[in-house]
């Protein structure tokens, strides 16, 4: 506990928020198991835990999105029941969501108005937006549609929406996972200033360094329970990680690689592609090569062309020139996903449910989905049921997929287990090239470590791997070289040891801090052009 | 009291098949109430509607005769619906099949030849496919919604039929009635059991169901259709051709509907008239859902809905109830079915809004 | 302008009004993310109930009111199944049309052949004496005025009021709307009920003003055409007006041409509105980007609030 906090409590200051024995049960899991938490005014309090530890459920309860099954909430000493977000906002609680609660087709001003329950407060909104954005350095153009904004700008909309209501508590759910390092610094400045003005901040994250840099107090959750509280400034990252995960997770073994002699598995040259999606990004003159045994990381802030690049590489979108993409030295730009698989390429898309797997299908069917050609699971146009089941069983066994066996539907698996299944399915097809998007997004630490190890082993067997990830730590951990995608352009790949995090941050687009007018004219017309 | 839904996390096998049974029971109960409201004795009315049609010697064969078009169309539709292709213009494709096949029947008149009927079958399939190809083309080429285009084409098909039977194809000896001449013997569907109206179409419908099941459950093609319907992005990821599958679903559905149309006009009706279908194309939508979009289920569902037609006729004759009652029951059945289907993925929870405090934490890991 | 031209324009207005009413209601429902394909069924039930009520009470106004209530009742069945029980909206809409077709035929069996005075014209003094514009704009039945007022009211509601903003937000992202505390399901119920009421009103217009009589299946696909109109308008009220009058015009022209004794089978001319619907749908839909930019992102998607 911090000194300032001790003095505050000793002086009999009332905690802003006190949670007492909060219990929340979902079918099949106990999300919050008698959680206690105390928050003082002006405190930046970290809520730390892995995916699935129950952090999001807890803050949804505080914000009135979900109702606790048992337990007490005290706000400034008085017991309250927070029935809905509007009531939470009336109390002075604001929240910035992890998956933003913004409406793509509406303007910034409309989005902000939707977050304000009191009709009187909506009067003169535009001038107040301008005022808040000026005083906190959160620049916004109220008339732009949200789908035209970068991820960082979107977060600004959410923050301004909260600040307009002069909150006493601001909840931030994983706010930095979508920001460049420079944007993170700027966000922290804003948060520190808010705290200095007396606003408490509940900061949810699993990023330890951030928490050590920002927070005064930390509550650590694991499997729905509070396992520790501490002052993160006085703890090592290693100790926090142990508390969070419950055991040590070792870094994957990285074999020394000698990729010079290996053949080129993937060669992308001058790949340009107009996006055909509503809010898509055009790819601009992208070139890189991947050799066998090598792992290339492609970093960048979400929404800068990653999904378009993935679609172009996997063949879900065809490119105009066949030579722009060569797989195993065959021009593949005009080939669909099926033919590219036959050339030796396999893919793991970012979205598990509905893209990499069919949620309503059994694991057997999902094993068949992308593997039937390379594993020849059909005969005379009919599915070879037994052979497919055996393959699915192999995946489950070798990749430790925990669920109810081959007949379980994909949607019944946890995120980590389904991801292990999908990665396993692709790896067991023995690809020469594997392109993986966000391999460990929303996956618990144990599964993440297993997936990382599997990727490294695959590379060691001679396959070339491309990892498209927003998690910089992951790229730095696994990859030999890194390139950064920003607004559809890819920087030249450089060896990981030769770049600093700051340099990578600058490549990611630096601080999206230019005044809105300039952005409209200049760097980022993000709407797909017709 | 509070009624809530809680996701099961997994399909319930029991309710996948229990739901249609429950829906049927609820429909029967509702029907009894409606009969009572219409001033009938519910027990007698239900007897007339559900049992009596089957008691006569011709009852069972008639049931299959009515079920044949429903099964043929229903099999095609269930394959399409699985792929999320909403062909609701089967009625129009049915009509075109009847027109195409009927054209040959009228051309040959009383002429005979072994090839005539098989040729009519092929023509009717072609007719249905052509009518279904229009929405397929408009959907894959121009992104036009197939629900609206296929339905609009149904109105056009009915007007086309009306034009033919009142105009160029009208029977000059038909006393001015809007109808064609009766088809000759060589152009009539072969009868399977003498003294009944049980025709070859029934057998073909059952074969179609069997083939449909094989395609949908066992083949790569069926797998592709199911993936497209459940997760279009996953279909793209796996490299399946969306346009090809849309074409295939519509052509298959259209061909089968066309075939059904032919067997109606070359079977029980024997000629072309303006009203060759009591709404088979729309009823088959219910058949497809009641049969769980499963071709073998469609056979059972086709028999159930066929009974509703026979029952409606019996109720009209014996009880003086309007024929529209059939349509109401069919609609109610589909309502109940769609409502009961919630139980497949969710369980109902009655009582206070307080889940049991049982710890099931391990299950999520 | 000749009196004949004015008569033609008047008839076009009459033919367009049911399309405009039904499509305006559907627009609101779709803006909230609900795709109700049961328009045809709701219109038919509205038509028969409106007609029967007017026959028995002798009051056209009561008939209109009853039709609106009938449309709302039908739409609530749809809402319960598709919103509360999360049934597939396409299938539920089809069920509503199948059911409504049967129900209206059963209820209307006794009214076939009964005739009724058309809705009275409301004349606005002085203005109705204006040449050309007078009869067109100021001597019409109440529902024609109503269709314009309702369209303007809906446009104002959607784009000028906070409640309309909330409704559009729910159609854009139900998850986000739920996260910041809007009652998604309740809002969709309301929008669906409004769509049902408007469909009932459109049905009443068919049986009380357009025909005025009852016959089985008298809407003849207008519910489906109204659905296509919403796509044609790319979910914008102004374009809805244009589309409804375009189709009203086509419907009227197909009758008019037949009246002229043109040497073409009448069935070919009768199929014009249906073919025109397809053509228009193709023209609009081919611009995928425009459809995607304007269509409510959650259209037809079920919503389940976890927890």
C-alpha cells in the first residue's frame, strides 16, 4: 500500500468505491468469486490478470452492464445498486471499453451524444467537446464519421465522451493494446493529469511494465478470485507475472538459425491492392521475402491493412498480378486459397469463430475444413469420416486441446483451446509456409506459450513463418526480423536486434496527434475509395 | 416470476429433434382451440382433419401423392437454406417446370413413344432451373437479394401460366374454360399401384431425398454448402467458391421444384390450368424447416404437411370450414417450430433471476 | 394540364400510397436492425380487419384504427419470435406472411363482393380550387396526407431527434448500444411494432380507399415491393418517396395501358411492376459499397445480452 494512501485512510477519508464479496456466475464458469476491491479518490488502480481471469466481468458490474449474483457495492460509503450504465454515469462512473462501444456509421458528435443520458447535458455539446479536447489535448473533429478514424482517435472519442460527464471514476479496459508506444505515453499523461485532479482510475491490463509505470495500487485476479494486492511500483515484473499466472511461464527455446542457405518460401513484390471493404485500407507497394526456417513479424496498430494483407496472402482476395505473390517459387497472386494450400502454404486467420473455424461445427468437421486437400480426406467426392476423425484426434492430442473430444462444437471450446486446435490443424499439414495473424490474441498464458513453442518448432523444421501481430512483445520474442505496416505500407524488414522499440513506434505511425484538419487533407483518408 | 434464457454453449441433440415434435403438439392444441372458436366440436374436428383422411382405402396413397411435390421441393430448399441461399420462389420454378413439360405434352397430343415422358421430365427440370438461374445470376453478378427476385419471378410465372392457358395453349374444346387439353396417355406420369393415383413422382421424391441426404451429409459438396451457410468467411478461408455454391443451390432447388410441377400436371391434374398448385412452393418452406433442413426429415415433414392439405379438404367437405384454415395451421406450425427451436441452443430458466451458486469453473478451462 | 392528366396523377398517388406507408414503417424497423419479411401478411390482415370493421361500424376511421392495431399485433408475434426467442428473422417473416395470407382469407371469406364507399376526400378550402395543384395536393383522402406527414415525421425522428439517433445506433451496433446501456430489445420491439402499424395502415388503404373492397390476396405482392423499395432507397426517407411514386406510377401505367386496348396480352403488362422491381433492385444492389455503407450493420442479426 502506498504512503499517500495510508495517510488518506488514516485520515479517515472515505473510499470512492468499495466492492465487497462480488460474485458472478456464468454457465460453466464462476467469473467473479467473492471479489473485494477498494479504490480511493485520485488513485490509479490497476486490475491485473490474464484473459479470462474475470476482470472484464468485474468492471461490467461496476458500470452496471451486468448484475452481480451476490455482494455489495459501496460508492462514497453508501451502499448502491447499479442497475444500468446510465445510473453508473449519474454516480460519476465513466468507462472506456476494450472493444470500443462506438457506432461506425455515426459521427463523433453523435457517438458522444449517445453516451450522455441527461438530455440537458446534450445542449451545447459541440462547444463542450471542443473545450474538453483542447484542454486535455485530445483533438477531435466532431463531424467526422467514426469509421474514418484511426484506432487511437476512436479511443479519444470514448475518453472525451467520459470526460464530458466529469467522472469521479474512469474505468479503462485494456486501453493500450491498440496504441503505438508514443500514443501510450500521451495517454498516460492524460490519465496522470486526471488523477491529479482527483479522478480515480481503474486501469485494466495484463501488461506489467505499463502498470508498474502508471499505477499506484494493483489488484491481481486469477480464475475469478483476487489473489493479491500490492503497490506495483515496488514489485518486479517477474513477480507480478507469477502472481497473475500462478506459475512460471518460461520463454520458448529459440534455436540459433542460419537462414541464409534456405530457399525462399514466400516472395511478395510490389503488392498493391485496392480494398473492396467498406472501411478498408489499400495495400501500397508491399515487398518482402521469407526464407525457410525464418519467422518474420509484421507489427502495426490494428486497422492499418493487416486484414487486407492477410486476405491477399491467403488468397481470399486475389491480386491483379500473379507475380506479386510467389509461394515456393510459383506465381500465386491469381490463385485461390485452395491452390495456395496445395503449393505448401497454410494460414491461421485472426478471427477464430466464423473464419478459422465454424463455431457450430464439430472439431472433426473443423479439422476437415482447411486440411482435406493436403491430408487427402476425401474419396470420390465423399468425406472419409474415419480418417478425418483420426486427424482431428491427432490435433487434439498433440496440441493439448482441452474440450469434449472430436465431437465437441468449436464454440464450446475456450479461446485458447480453439486457437491451439486451429494452429495445430495448420501445422500438422506440414506447410512450407505458415502465415499467422494474431496467434495469441485473447489466449491464456499457457496456451500462448504452447502456440509460441509450436511456431518455433515448425520454423526449426524448415518452414517459413509470417506472424502478423499487434503484440509487439510477441514479435520481439519470436521473430528474427520485423517489419511494420502503417496505412497499407510496409516498412523494410529489419533484424529484431537492430531496432529499438521507439523506432518501431515511429514506424507504426508515431503519435496520431496532428490536428484533425490536417489529417483530413494529409496522411489518412481511411475510407475505401470507389 | 421471471423467464430467462441461458446459452447451452452447444447444440442440444435432444431438442434438435424434440422441437418439431413439440411444435406439432402445440399446433394440434391450438387447432383444437381454433375449431372450438369456430363453433366446432374440437375432438370431432381434429378427427376429421387428422385421422379421417387416412381411413379410406385411397387415404395413404393420396397422402403420398400430396407429399411428393412437397418433398421434392423441400429437399431442394433445405439444401439451399443450409447454404443460406433463400430461394423462396419455388412456387414460380414449380410453375415453369409444369409449363416446360406441359409444352411437350401438348405438342405430342395423343402420340406415343417411350421417350415422351422422360423428355418431359428433363424439360421440366430445365424449366425450373432457368427460372432459378435468374436469381442466381442476379445474386452472384449484381448482389441482388434472391429472396425478393425469386419471389417477384413467382408472380411473373403465374401470369405467364395464366396467359398460356387463356391464350395460345387454351383448349379449343374446353367450353371457354382457361385450361389446356388433357395430356395424352404417353405424356402422363406412370401409376405405381393400379386403382390409385400413386405415381412415379412419389418414388422419385423419395429417391431425391435419399440422394439429398447423401450429398448434404456425406459429400464434400454438402460440406461446402453447410460451411457457406454457417460461416461465409470460413468458406472463403477454406477456398470454397461462394458464387458456385449459390448457383448450385438455386439450380438444384429450381430443378427439383420444376420436376414437382411436372408431376402435378402430368399426374393428378392431367392438364395445365391457372391453379396448378395450392401453394406447394411456400408450404415446402415449412416442410424444409420442420424437417430440420435434413432431406430425410423432409420426407416426414412432407407427409405431415400433406396431411394438412387432405385434412383441410376433409374439413371443408364435412364441416364446411373454409380452405384457408389449412394455411393458418401451416403458419402457426412454423411459428411454433421457430419458437421451440430456441431450446436447441438455450435452456429456459424459470424463477428468480439468480443462477445456482454451483461452481462449474473447471468446465470452462 | 388537361383534366385527364390530373386524373392520371391522382390515380398514381392512390397507387403509391400503400407502398409508401408500408415502406416507411419497414424503414424504421430496418434502421433498428430488424428485417421483417412479413409485410405482405401484415398488410393483408390489416386490409381485412380494416374492411370488416368499417363494414360493421360504418366508420372508416375505426376501420383504419383497427387495421393499425391488427398490424401491430401481427408484428408483435414476429418480434416475440425473432427478438425474444432469437428465431431466424427471414424464416419468421416468411411464417408471418404465410399465416397472414391464411388468416386474412379465412376472416375475409364473408366479405368478398361487399362494396364500401371509398375514404372521404378532405378538401382544404380555397387551396383546393387552385388549378392543377388544387386537386392534386389539397383534395385528397386523409391517408394520402397522412403518408406524407408520417414520412416527414419519420425523417425528422431518425435524423433530428435523440430517440431516432438511439434507434439508428441500435441498428448500427447492438453490442455497443447494449454496452452503454440502451435497451436493445425494447427499442427493436418498438420499431417493429411501428413497422407493423404502418403495414396495417397500408393494408387499410388498399381495402378502404384503393379498391375499396376485399378480395383474397388483394395486396398482390405490394408488401414485397415495399421491402424492395427500402433497399432501392438505400434506407433514406427521401428516396423512399421517390421509389414509392415510381412504383405507384408503374402500377398505374400497367392498368392504364390495358385500358387503352393495346394489343398486348394483359398478363404481360400486369407483370411489369414485378419485373421493374427486379430491375431496380439489380441497379441499386450492384453498387455493393453503397449498400454496405447505408444498410444498418446489424440488419437481421439476432441479439442476445449475456448476463
